[in-house]
């Protein structure tokens, strides 16, 4: 039973977590709650999962549980369930603190995470609070595990998760511009996404160099890169991104009260 993972709430998040685990070669038995019938049936066929009849049966059969519902659905999900000591609950409910979770999940141990959609392919940040060996072993299959030493810092990872979603709209704007210049949509998308992929790969490969130093080393005097960067800075193009982060961080603080 210790190798069995139970997932409470079967929607988009559960889909990419299950796919990510299977793509990483994880063959553990995975039980799915009946909530989200269509998605659960698809995961059952595609990724060899088992759908249980009710949530309490899932809880009774698993030592490790992933809570994969929206914060607004959390109370109705957890209220009727009975957990036991030595169970590990991994909550993906954004903005819901451990102080809020523990009374609803006692006597089980609960930790927090927030994997991104790209976890299906084993990439992207996977935050964890607090440190837990079993949770780390599971979640590290889904991307770059980042363990936080306090919950306030973990909440910054929740803001970053929102930022991840904004990036797609940014990429769409850029690829749309290139398509309007005559590239095919496929060429424009590949050009933009690969440029960003290359930039992040370089940043990851050279952690000893600050991101600003990398930018400065490329955008040198007389280059077209610096001409464009100077315009972006003049227009304060980066400021709205920081402001959006502030808005999300404030909303998360309010939701945790």
C-alpha cells in the first residue's frame, strides 16, 4: 500500500501529474477519486490508473494522497473524510495555508506543492513546503524541485505559478508579430519558443552569473539587441509584470486570512 498514490479531485492538475509520473517511468499504482468522471476514465485507460467508488475508500487504501481540487472545493472535499496517522497529504490548493489545512486533515501529515502544467514533461518549478522526503521523491519526477524553509516564501512560488501562465500570452503576442511579417504560424511559434527555451537553458547552465550580467553581455553597445532593450526599458515594459505579481501576492495573502 505504501507505493500507492491516491488523487482526490481529478481535473487538469491531476491529468498532468499522472502523465508526468508515467513519463518519468513511475509505475506505482494510482487510485483516482470518482470526482471528474470523464478525466478519470481517460487516465484509467491511458495511464493504468484505478477509479475507486468513493473518496473515503481512496483514503483508506493509500498512505500518500494528492489533494488536487480548487481552494473553493476544499471544505466540501475534506469535511466528510477520516484520515489516519502516518498518512502523507500533498495539497495543491493555492493560497490555503498549513494552518487552514491541518485541522481538516488531522492526524495525517500535510505538505504543500503547486506543480505546473509542464510537469507532464518533467520540467518547470515544483515548489514544496515543508521539506519531506517522501513528497520530495514523488514531486522531483515532475520537474525542478524547490524546497522552501518557510510558508511565506512558498507563497511566492504560488505567484510565480501564475506568472508561468502569463508567459504564454506574451509568447503569443511575439509569435503573432512574426507571423504578420510573413512567417507561417508554425515558423513563428517555433522561432519564439526556441529563443525563450535557449535563454532559460543558458540561465540554468550558468547559475554563477546573474541574469542581469547575461543580458549585459549580450546587449552590448552598438548591437541591435541593446537598441530594442533600451526601448523596452524606456517604456518601462517590465513594470506591469512586477505589478501583476504584487496583485497576485496580495490576493494570496487575503485568501489566507
